[in-house]
């Protein structure tokens, strides 16, 4: 496993977990009072891979220029809606601008049971040392560094309420590429 993936797990578990827990508790209170998290518009999706349903339950795409409800940033810098690089027509979520040895995480707390997720990502970083890591709950599932054009990924998991995190992390020295990561067209399946 790459060094930066292990570093991310340690940082996420130590520093970001408590903040995410507090945000999750606030969202639960909001859900109990009658408000609900809504994603983007529902649409048919043929690229979901081997999911139990080909129609997504929720779609998040940032195309109105805002982060949809349910998304939070944790770490040293907040993710933002980026109009200059996107998979969908207009906007994506871009990682926060961070310095060496820092982390920027985008966290989605869904509030609904799901069994699969698909999304597009784009990465431009120092190969092998800086990169984007994808986490479901507290388990790191994948990571990418170097140069990646828009790529579609799908992950199936045990159905239940959970959190999804995309963390951009930098090691203690050097930078390459644009030094950032992006996520777009996030789809959750029943």
C-alpha cells in the first residue's frame, strides 16, 4: 500500500473523525425535525457497473454552482465548487488548496441506506506521494496519484447508512501538476 494512503488513514481517523461525527449528529437532528437531504435530479445511468439497480437513488453533480445538502469539508482547507474543471457540463467539487503535510476531505453523509456508489474523479498531483483517497465509513477503498483524466469508479458495499469521503493529501515536500483533485457526478444506488 502506498505511503500516502496509510498517512491519510491515520490523519482521517485521528483528526477528521470527531468533526465528521459532530456534523453527522447535527444532520440527524435536522432529519428528525422533518428536513431531508436531496441530491441532484434523478436520471437513468447505464454506467453503474454491477450495481443492484441501474437507476440511481440519488445524484449529486454541483451543476447549480453549489455543494448539495449533505456535503461537508474537513481538514486543513475546504473543498469548493469549481467552474474550471468538471466532468458534467459546468461544475465539479475541487479539493481545497493545501500546503505540504496537510489534508482536505469532502465528506458526504447520505442519511439513506445505499448499497453502491459511483463517481467520476480527476487528479493532478506528484506521483506516489500526493493524491486522492476514497473512503467508505472508516475504510480506505482506493487511491490515485499522478495524472488522471476524468475516470468513472463504482464500489458496492454492505447496505446501510454510511459516510463517503474523498481526501486530497500532500506529503512533506514537493508538488507536481495542478496539485489538486476533483470529484463529479456522484450517484448512490439502493
